[in-house]
């Protein structure tokens, strides 16, 4: 079953009494919006290496699976591990961190379904992490036998980028995974400056292996990150060759990527 995306809603917003009363009630919340295979887990590792930061791994994943009925690897384990009510997930995302000044949230754009509240993003700092769809598809196809345009989330990412700008009155920050891999320190310094936090050199490396914040699904998806201790080297200039059905998906997604890439750091 495919996820259905329609006009982004302005409904189902939680009332003010359901949410923290002010920014002072919580630490700085950074919501990083990407599709799968976008360097998203490595970026979560980078932020988790900061002494002042705690991380959340794809908090809407179980809610997405429960709402769509879609079959993903480790579906049952994922649903059992997280709240499936999207409003409960929103509350969780906006709760005050217990011990840290910064909360970094790794979000998948395709998890944000029609009917899920989006007004909460006005209370966080939104960043969009992008990657060329051809590279996303080449990597994603190694993990699932069938791939759809919805699976890689590029069109949804562009929709959310526009919608969040309209909701907040500010254009979200955009950063490209290729630029990070080419110059990790330079790009992370630019990102930290853009979101008004200090750069920490600890963001450039991390311990290998599974981390406590990793979602239960990490056993299927995170093998390469588990072996890593820092960002992978820069990718070559040539795009990967794709099978015709994947190339068609990439061609359809490419205009959305190109629009966001114009705003990248």
C-alpha cells in the first residue's frame, strides 16, 4: 500500500494547553527534515556527539506505518517501539529535554501524512537535508526490493519546505549531503551559524556501533553508519546508473531537488 499525499492540512492542530507554554520551558529544538539515504543518520550521529545535545530518531515512523498500512522492514517491531498516535508524537517532540540545551530530531518527510498536525513546526528550528535523487535511489534500492516515488520523499520534502516557510514566515535552512561529505567541518560551521548555535568540533566524529538513540529499525537500515566513525568521503561527480524504473522516479523527483538546492548553504 502506498502512502497518499494530498493538500497539506491546516487542521487538527493541538490546543495551546496541550503543548509547552513557552520556548523557555524547553531546550532548543532542531528538526532536520530529509528523505531516506540522505546522510540523515550520520547527521544524527554528528549532533549526538555534542555534549549539549540529545537526539530523537524518526519519531513519526510508527505513526506513519500504522496510518498507511504500508509494509516496511521491521514494521511490527517499529510499531511496538513508538507511539502511533501522531498528536502524542507531537507532544513528545515538544517536551522539554531533561539534561540538554539542544534537542536534535531526525524526521523523514514522507512520514508526515495528510491529517497529521504541522502547526507545531512553528515552535522549532527547521532544516532541510537534501541529496540528489539518483544517489538516494541507488542506495535505497539496496535495502528494499520495490521502490516508489513516495518512498524517497523528495516531492514531499519540497511541499513541506514551501509549507513550513508559509507557516513560520521564514525560509527553512537547506543543506546538501554532497556538500557535507566534501567539506564536513566547513558545512557544519555554516549550518551552526545559520541556526544560531556554536560549532563543536566533536560533531566531526563518533564511536562506531549501535547508539542508544537508534530506532529499533536500525538493525536493517544502519549497518554502514554502525561501521562509521565520521562522515564518508566525497562522492564522485558522476551520478549512478539506474534501472529504467528507478531512472523514471529520479527524473520525476529531480525538479523538486533542484528547487531546494538553489537555497542550500
